[in-house]
C-alpha cells in the first residue's frame, strides 16, 4: 500500500467517523465526501486519460482505491478497539497518573 492511498484511507475514514458521531452534520460530511470524490479523484482521473503525460494514472488510481478502502476502515478500527477493550478492559474511567508514573501491569 502506498503513502498516497493511505491519505485517501484516512480522509474517507474521517468522513465516516464524522458522519457517524455527528448526526446533525451527516449531510455535510456526505456532501464533502462526494465533492472530494468528484472534484479531486474523478476529475484527476479524467485528466490522466486526456493528458497522459500531465498526471500519472497509477497515482490517481492509488488515491481512488484508498478512498474506497477508507469507507470501511473506521468500522474495522471500531471492531478492533472493541476486541481490545473486551480482552483487556476499558480504559475509560481510569485515573491518570503524574508524569513518569506508570500503571501497574496486569
């Protein structure tokens, strides 16, 4: 996986996270995600076909793949976090310690 596709994964995972956690802004996240897909990804893909020397197509395709992977990455991260919390207990509610102090190991 390239660094370019990772940027798309992070951006679209953020859109999904925002839409999920801020229901009042769900439409705004959807609009922004669609705008970004059309303006950034599809427009650049079209340019790569029209002017092949101007923009490397493999770069554009990697960004586009990252965008679609990002749509499911937030849910995957939530499942992973739930599994960790189930195995080791929730970290919510634990008191914080001063700098240099550590929590006892289980």
